[in-house]
């Protein structure tokens, strides 16, 4: 097991390093000169050179990249002369457009995104597992077909179309929900909760649909297994057959995939947060794209990659702890 | 077999309609009378911030005999023409991306699965790396850093680069089991070259997998293109695209819901049609549910 863990962690660090390098390279090669952007109007060539020097943009690629990597672990300083900006580790860069340290911007917004993500995950797991169980029990009957139709719809509707549609119906027309505005939880829990209902639903609906299908398929498979037949044959109560024998093997893969999907949620949060005006990491990314604030875009990309890679690893390790065959296959 | 299923036939009909619209866009627009870039100031109300005129034979969102699906608020551009041309953009991008991912996925999947060893290791590592990448966020980042002209080619390339591993993984697994079968052994014994074995013996057996994956990939890419355009990093105005129409409807949708509803419905229905079709194709070619 130790060998397997070391192997996986090593692989994870390599992938993260490559993601860093690749992202940095793309921005280095493709993006317009940040010095020109920062300089803005009334710019002189001398001033651009000055900015380049302050930012270290006059250095070769490798030096810049190593500086960035070093900043991640030990922190670094930006600027020169009298205006030095301290950026403690983990330093993800400095946004010159907002004059803020990128790490601080992310840390401020992460809790909001966490609320969106956790709420959505609870919703889709509950809906997906219940929907899948109902479909499996009523296989081939009306309820099953009805749920199958719903899941197809849920998987096809693009989330921003759904977001705008729901907002139009429930906020503008019916006025059942208030217009979204930032309210701290402590001030008005009811309003806070009402704000998040639509974002949670929108983010959850696609996942809920695919989880319903997955649960259904797994439960039907498990119910056909010999050990379930044995349990039934020896006269166990149907409810005990379900609880002790059928559910656990059927739901383990669902929970595994949930871990990975949860880690990859930042991409979906981007659209949801933008449409509903929630001030999380996703909206930060969208705003930075509009403003072309590259250090922030890059930091969000790296953060998202970090979640995905770490999420996959945690899931793999948990899975290998449950199922020894995975370990054997990997080594 | 598929043709006896009313849902599948309805989906095919809708897809055919959109494809026809995309192919004949210039012709259709000539019949409907407005091209997608033409401003019609007479269809909007300058006193109300440019919302489409209603009343006097004009319906919801400015829908009339002249403008079949209404006009865009603010500019008065014909929505029908923009939908028709937007279909062209969406379909072209989605189909080109599907083609490119399929070629890449099949080739690399076959290579990794058939040759194994070091080839397999390298290809599998690259696939793992690409699948660990936060594809959507990275696509947005790359596209935002690139110049906005010729975005459609970039969109296709970026979507495909992150898309092929999902197909290649399946192809690889199936190739690995197919190459153990007797008919491959027989071909090898009768002196077939490696290229012959891969393309003549193994590839035809992967047809149904590829068919299902392709039908499921198209709606995904249509959604991705629309999503990227919605976020402002896909096709840029004045080029019409459904996602970008939905994006620009955001600031109007409480006043002119039709402007959001029309492209939203077209897009959702198209994705749904492909999904249902993919589902039915899968049920037809793979009754055991292995894919």
C-alpha cells in the first residue's frame, strides 16, 4: 500500500508541475505584452521598459518560470525601488489591474464557491441516488420511463440556458424568489438560502441526471448477482437484502465518481456564478477574462487543475483501500 | 430498426432541418428578406432604449411577417437570419471538432492498444495528463489570450485536443481485447502486414463503438461551442452564434424574453435531439450496455 501511495503522489506532483509549465508557457507565448496593458495611455517606450524590468518580464522564459515556481513555495517580491510588494507563499502572482495579490483574491472568494459547490453536490447526490433507486425498482414501468425522459432533458439543456430560464420564471415572472444579492448568512439566513436555491439547482441538474442513470444501471446489475439471489433464497427480508447486500456494491462507484466530479466543479461554477452574479472564484475568472487580467486567469486554471488532480488521487487512494485489485493492477 | 422508433425519427428530422438550414443559409436568408448583419431601425423603438416594437401586426419580441422570429433589441437585426447563420457556425464547429477528435482518438487508441509496451505507455500518460486538465477553464484561458479573428479554427483545435482521450481510452481497451482473438491470429499467420491487421481486421470491429461515441460527442461540442461563445471567448460579434445570442440576451431578457427564448430553445432542442438519438443508437448497437 505504501508503495502505491508513493507512486500515486509522485505521479500527481509530476502532473501538477506539467500543468504549471504548460499553462505558463501558453501565457508566455500567446498573450499580449502585459507591460503595454499596465502602462495604458500616455505611454512612453522608457516607461514600458521600466515596467518590464520591475515585473521581471525582460528575463528569459526559464528564469521567469522558476521565479513563479519559487513564489509558490517561498513567496516573492514584486516591483523595484521604493514600491515593493510583498507576496507571501503560496504566491500565485500579482494582479496589476486590481493592485491585489492573486492569492488573496482567491482566498476571499473560495468560501463562496465552496458553498455553491457543496450545496450542489448534496442536491445531485440525493436526487441522483433516489431517482436511480426508484428507476431500478420500477424498471420498465411508467416511473422508470418518466425518470429516463427527465434525465435526458437534464443532460441536454445547457446550464446557462437553464439558469436564465429559471431566473426568468421564478424571479422575474412569479417573484417567488428575491433578485439575487449578496447577503451574509448571519444577517438573514432565509434570504441567504433563497439566493442559492437556483444556482444549486442549475449546477446540480446535469450531474443529477447522469447519477440517476449510473445508480439505476448499477442497482439493476447488482440485483442480478448471485449473492443477492442467495440472500433472497435464504429468506432474508427484502428490506435487509437491499440494505445489507444490494446497496453498498451498487453505490460505491457512484460515490467514487462524485469525488472526481466535485473536484472538477470549478468549470461549471464559472458559468453558474456568472449568470447569477455570485462573487465566487468562477465569477472572478469570468471577470478577469473580460478584463484580460492574466495572472488571475492563470491562477484560477492552476487552482482548478490542483483540485482535479488532488481529487482524483484521493478517490484513487480511497478506492484502492476498499478494493485491493486496483493496487495489484497499478504496480 | 432505428427508423421504427418515433422519438428517434423526430430527432433525426429536427437535426436534418438544422443541417438544411446551415447548408442553405444564404438561400434561406434571401427568401426571408433580411441578412444577419442588416440593421432595421424601423422595427425597434428608439424611445424605449431600442426594444422591439410590438402591436400593429407585430407580436411578441417583434415577431411579424417581415421578421419571422422577431428582431434583436438595440439593433433591430433579424433573429431568424442570425439563427440560420448561427446554426451554420455551431454545426460546422461541432462537426469539425467531432471529426478531428474521432481521427485522433481512433488512431492513438489503435496505436496504444495494438502495439502496447512503450507506445502504449507514452500515449496513456499523455491521455491521463489531458484528462487531468481542467479543460473548460483552460480552453477559456487559452482562447482569451489569443487574438479574436479566426476563432472558429482555434475553437475546433482546442476542443479536439482535450476531447480525443475519452474516445482513445475506449478504443485502446477494445483493441487490446480484439487483438487476442482468433481471427487476428489467423490473419497474422497468413502473413498480413501490421497495417493490414490494424485497419482491415481490427478497425471494422470498432464501428459500433465509434458510431455511438460520435453521436454522443456532437451534442457535447455544440454545447461547448455555445458555452464558450456565451462566455465571450468563442465566436465574437458580429458573427452570429447561438451561444453569443443567448449571452447578449442577458441584459434584455426581463424586458424582451423572446430574444432569449428563441436561441435558447433552438440550442436546447438540438442538443436534446442528438442525445436522444445517441441513446437510441447505443441501445440498438449495444444492447448489453457495455459502452
